[in-house]
């Protein structure tokens, strides 16, 4: 009978204080590890989303610049510099700089001769200008008439135009312009951190006409 009474007392005793403290410590460590993992995963997701947003912005800017050059008539006389190699057009809206990309474009085709019709800027021997303003990091185009407008107001920290020749089976195709854009933006989540995105757009220049026209 004494043994049964002692056994019942042991059953009612429960956990000791040391056992409870050990269990709480293990639980606290587990919570810290799980919370840290969740925070790291969330930070990674936020950084990925922010990076993709900047890359998407760079793609939009590259396409806008490409659209400005898509109707370019590529002859020796209609693009300055004629054969850019990683050319970075820069300048200011109010001034004229030697490193602006100067170009002339086509507007239509003559139905009777099927020859390309030159734009008014080409006929007047004036050029359009494409450039990035390093003071504002915005991209501008100045038309031959003197009208200047923004192509991109995003924080464009680099703009590169490169000419390439398409070659297939040893035969040269139409020249191609490769537009490379770099956009920099502050991270909206992490103070002091900047995000750099880059994108490229390609323009095949098929509008070649004789310089004499």
C-alpha cells in the first residue's frame, strides 16, 4: 500500500522547474531561428522584386530610345558618328555638345518610284540629336526644328549606342544599332542602398537610301 501511495504522489508531481526552463529555452531558440529565416526570405523577395522593377524600367527606356532611332536613314551623311563603337551621347538641352548622337530619318516612300522620302529635317540638312543629360540623368531628343522633348525622365546613369553589322553565311545584312541603358534607383526598403538595372534594345536599320537623295 505504501508503494502505491508513493507512486500516485510521483504521478501528480508533473515537470520540475528545471525541465520547464529547458523547454522554454529550446522554444525561444527555435523561434529566433524561424523568425530569422522568415526575415531573410522576405528581404530576399523584396530585393528581387525591387531589382526586377528597375530592370523593367531600363527595358522601357531602351525601347523608347530604340523607337526614336527606328526610322533612321543609315547612310554616311545621315548619322554622326557614322560608326559608333560604344558611343555615349551626352549633352545639355540648352547647349550643343560634340558627343550628341546626330541623325536624320525617313518618313515615307514615294509611290511612283518606290524610293524613300526624306524627312523635312533631312531636306533642310539639319539633324536630330539624341543625348543623355548628365546633370539630370534624363534622355532628350532635339528635333531639327529646335523642339526638344524628354524621351525618358527616369534616372538613366548610362546610355550607349553601338553599331553592328549583321552577317549571315558571310553575307552582310542591314546595319544594326544596339541600345544599352542603365538605370539607377534608390531602394525604397533599405536606406542607403541603390539598385542598378540594365537592358538592351536592338534596331535593324533597313531604310538605306542614296546619299545623293
